[in-house]
C-alpha cells in the first residue's frame, strides 16, 4: 500500500506541475524551486512531518 500512496502523491505533484507549466509562463526550473521552497516552509512551521506520516 505504501507504493500506491507514493505513486498517487508523486503523480499528483507532477500533474499540478504540468498544469502550472501549461497555464503560465513559468519554466520547469522555477516550478521546481517553488516545490523546494514550499517544502522548506512546511518543515519550518512543523507541518512537513505530519504530511509525511
């Protein structure tokens, strides 16, 4: 079941990234930076581990 959850979460992130690429002028590199900054922010406020669990 862990593999299914990982597949669904990863697929969702990729789908969101693809929609952002299609609807805006952002490059994939900028979207990747946005994902990283979001992860750092979630870790800083203590929500990242909650989402991982």
